[in-house]
C-alpha cells in the first residue's frame, strides 16, 4: 500500500506523520507550514490581559505537546519525496503534479487547509482526514477546545473521514475518544486524542487493505467552528470551568452528560 501524507508542521502533526512513515510505504509527504506557537495563529486585537491569557494558554499547549509528542514528533522522518508549501500553496499545480506522479493508494491528511476539487480529482478513493473533533457535532477549527467551553467533555474525540470539498463533511470511517482524568488540563485532552488516533490508524488502514472497512454517512449538518470564532477572552470561561471541576463532575456523574452518537470500526 503506497501512502501520500499531507500534514502541518507542529509537533502533533510530526508525531502522527512519523507513526505512518515508520510503518508504511510513504511515497510523498506534503508539509504545509504551521505555527507551533498559538499566539502566531490568533490575529484578533485584544486587551493586554487577554494577551497574557493567550500566551499562557499557548505556552501550556507547547509544554504538553513536548510531553506527549517528543521525541517521536521532534523532526519528520525521511520519505522518498517531500514538498514544503505555504498555506495558499497546498492546491497548487506543483502539488497536483506531485500527487499524480506518486500515484498513492491512500492519502492521509492531518492539519492542512481545505483540499480543493482539482487536487481531489487526482487522488485515490481513500483520502482520509484526521479531524481533531467529533463530526458532525464539532467541525472546523479548535474542535478539541469548544467541547470544554460548552461543558461537553463527553464529546471530545477525533474523526477519520473521507475528504470532500466541504469542511469535515465526508463519510466517516472511524471515531474515538481520549481517556479522561480529573486532573487533566485542556491540552492533556487534546494531545491524548491525537495519541489515540495515531494508534488507531493502523487498524483503519488494515481494514482498507483487506476490504472490510465500513462507511458511515454523517447524519446531520452539525456545527462548523471557524478560526475567527475563537477569541482570547473565551479562555476566561474555559479556565474557570476547568478550575472548578468540570472533569471531576463528568467522571463522577456521567449520566448527566449525554453522549453524541459516534461510529467505530472496532
């Protein structure tokens, strides 16, 4: 099975990519430049107080990513062919030509911008996105953050789905959730979700290879969160919720937290 990878460049992306590279025939790796520091991604003007909140949140994310994803996610492992692109270059003619030439059997995507129709046309049937959120309930950006904001820790998780031209919309292959502990911080939850996905991808690929994969159509439009929806002042809410025992409440009284339906292969 020949695999093409399309990923971002933060530690979490490197961790997932290296799990694939170490175990499969990766014939092409497209790396789309991403900021490791969250303060470089949030462009909205904010108060000095909120800038401090965002910096603390970003520093904690970096600290947790180092804890969970290093050393495996320190640097990308080598593959036969690599390309580095900017955020507006993923759907370029050069990338389309590279994918066409590599002729992969499966494409795995994690942490890039939206793939457009011209690129999808040269890709195989299984173009699989690792979405860090449970579709269709949490689609788009920061979807391991918003479940905490809305006090729904039971709906943290990831979705592996077939990519189409809409955001986190395609047919679901597999979903899973992280283990939760009462003393977790918000980034423990996000990192542990990706670690779980990196374990599960092997069984998903095995089922694709042996022809036993099942397909689950998304049953509703759900909710799309855009990057601009997140404001640094939202951190005041999630900090308060976490400091006042949301996870402890959830773990002790799960009956109060109705779970959304998810789809699993195994």
